[in-house]
């Protein structure tokens, strides 16, 4: 939307023509008024495995040259429920969290690693990728979310099956993503294994995390928990709505969270 258009959309602009096929596109408006679009190129079903980021800094009439990231660990996954996640701060920092996949003989699904890059200058230059999950680099680490907290830290959540069953895990970075704290579980009861997580932080630092749980009777409803102590402890999850949706499978439909100025 253009602020001067009073609710009317501006003409569409193609940003991914140079990649032939654009998958899992994500859009972010930065605090300063810039725009960020990220997507994965996926010709031939995803064999390209590259991340592309287009940034239009605040006040700029045209975007910067599109940045293409080919991760040294392998192909970047193009999955509709696990797209690249974006966060930005008022100082011009832009962060991207994405998943690299690895085919393992005999395994039904690829193993994955959560990877992170950051630009400290509104998209002009980017860091080398770092790994967010700890332990075994490639495992069941996927369906991720990313947000920036008021104190400048970054929070990542995802689904992780390192304990045998899919659960919700998190990590925090206090140095712009250069290093990440030891991963910690938020929820280890049955969790829908292919529905993305979501994370948001209120102005007072309260962290909210949402996901799709597997409840008694194969009910798969969205639940939310919160932490008031930086993620050390969490409230019992509550359902956002008691849909009582019985579904004997994973619907690939995760939640989205946002906190308003009142903390709601």
C-alpha cells in the first residue's frame, strides 16, 4: 500500500524474474519505512535451493540489487510452511532465518539445519551464514519463526524432534545473530510436526509463542504460551479457540502472532 493512495494498492512490481521460479515469498516493512522481500528459487522442484533478498531502503525509489545466498551447507529449502523469516530494527539491521535441507538415504524427509544471515546496513552487505540450532547440525529443525525484541535481542522458535517427538524449541541471540544461546525446549508434549511456530514480543519483554498442538482425541488446535522471564519459564498453553478440530494428520497450517501497542 502507498500512504498517499488512501488504501489503494500501487501497481504490482515483479521482484523475482531473474530466478525463473519464486517460492515461499515473505514481506517485511522495516521500522524506518523500508521494504524487504525474501524468497527461495525453486526451479525443477527445488533443486536450485537459493535464497534471494530484495531490499528497498526507506526513502529510496528503487530497490537495491537483489542478493542471492547459496548456503555452503547445501540447498535452501523451499517449503510453504517453512519460508524464510524476516526481522528488522530501527538501526537498519535486517535478519533472515531459513532452513537448509539434506537428503538422507532411507529417510522419508530431508534433515534440516536452521541458518541465519544479517545485514547491519539496510541490506547493502550481509554476514556469512551461521547455524542457530545446536547439537547435531542436521536434524529435525524446521517450521521456524523469528522476531526482534525491544531490548535488541533476536528470538527464534521452531519445531525440533531431537528428543524423539516433535516439540517447540527456542534460542536467543544478544549480539545480532553472531552467536546463539543454548537451545531450550518450550513444549515437549505432542505437537503437530509440520505446522509452523510463531513468536512475538511485547513492549515489556513478555514473549508469546504459538503452535498447533496435538490434544486428546487427535484434536489439532492452535495454542499460545507466554514467558515473563526471558524464556526461562512458560505458562501452561491455552487454546486460542476451542475448535476441537479432529484431524489424523498434519494440515500444514500454522499460526501467526502479533502484539499491539497495548500488549494484547
